[in-house]
C-alpha cells in the first residue's frame, strides 16, 4: 500500500466534538402504520468467516431452522473473512469462508464490514479500510458462484419485503470500522469527515423512509457485556471508540428500533439504555467463534449466553418483533432455541 499506515498507529483517535443543538426543528412526521399480513423473517449472524468446523455447524442449523420457519435473508455483521480479510475478488477465501459453508442456503446475505475485514498488518487491526473495499467489489464481480453476497457499498440501506412499495422494515448497514478504531492514514477514512459523510447519508435515508420498523446493524456494538466492552471504552481503554459512540448516539440512537452488532463472540439481547433512548441492542457474534462474557452485569440484559456458537432468528409482523436465540454446541453441533421473546414497537 502506498500510503504510510504507520502514521495511523502513531496518531491517537481524536475525541469527537459534541453536535450543535438544532433550533427550529420541524415537527416529526407521523409514524407509519404496519400494513396487515406482511411478515419479514431473517437471521442475524456475525463473526462467522472462519471456514472451519464451527461455521459449518452453525450453517447446518440455519438450514434446519429456515426449512422449518422460513427465511427471507440474513444480515452479516462483519468479520466475514478471518483472519485478515480478502486480498482480491478472486481470493479463494470467498469460496471457502462464504460460498462453501452456506451452499445449501438459498437466500441473500446483506453483509457489513468488520475489523478483520480491514486488516493491514496483524489480523483484526482494522487499519486498512481500503482492503474492505475488496468485499464491496465482490458484490459486483461477474461469474461469481452465487449472488448471495450482498454489499453494494460500505454502508447502504434496503427494505423488506423486497420490492414492496410499502415496506415493513428498513435496514441500515453501517460502516463502523473507520470510526471505532485508530484513525486510518487514508484521507478518505479520516474519522471526522467520514463520520459526517456517513451521518448525512443515514439521516437522509431515515428522513425518506416509509417503513414503520427501522433496524441498524454494524460490526461494532454500542453496548456489550463481552470483552470488547461498550463504545467509548472499547477493550477497557477510556476514549476508545468514542467517535463511533458519538456517531451512534447523535444519529442512530432512539431513531431505530434495534441496533444489531457482532464483534464479541457471544449472544446477547440487551435492554435499552438511557443514553440511547428506545433502541434495544442485540449482539450476535457467535457465527464461527466463541468467547466468554467479561461482565454480565455491565449492561442490563433480557438474556445472554457465552461459550456457544449460534445466531438470532427474527421475524417482524405488524407491531411485533419476535426474536429467538439459537445456540449450537461447538463440539456436538446439537442446537436449541435457547431464548425467545416478543417486543412491541414503541
């Protein structure tokens, strides 16, 4: 790479400035009402791209659950290709860590980028965001094995049901990596301008949305009881991820119904926090790796589990968000619906 990435390692992340208060704010538009009879079913899965036995075990359970309950698509929460992302659109890892494991699943995966997908020197350092662009380019590659991989841009939105003029849900795939870690030397990914660019896109998309349900997802969580901790104190370092935290707090929190993330390799369904309004939080980072929770009491949870593989199955109908956490034993592959609940739209 031509740019001096060492610059980014030496420079500390700049603390985000507070957004200026707006005056003469217009009255919010009336909340859209869900049309009767529509239902959206999807899987939320992250940190899956190992190409190893655990990923295959989870894929087999996904196949069984979708055969029984129906699946329209999956959202991929980043770390799609361990340990260091893809080197080109012809990289065999797209086959071994995506196409092969999910060969029996016949629906699209709407993917987001993780820190491992943007590796520069050490797997997961997240310091080469140009590398993540390769995964965007794979979306446009001709003659690829399937059309399942959906990532038209680093951040994008889509609605469901597909091609419905009155959609039930709008999804916003966010690009957390440039904002959550140490600054990238590439000007395109400098944190302040990139934050503003993505915020402007998000707010315009939100303003134009007619869907009653709104879901944001990204790799990095706003809050988590796992090792990586909450945004703003990632990995126990005060200020780590503060720019990303402020981006979410100022733009996403209380504007979407749920924020879904990965990064920590457990399954967590966390309650809304005062700092993020009505938004509740799901962490689903056990699609290929496991880890223990570091502090179960850091954030109040509806439910959480560690040391297991798994994913969340979600269906939305009317004003109901019905979620089920499926856990998968990493040795035997046995699975169960470990937790289910319904939340009504607020």
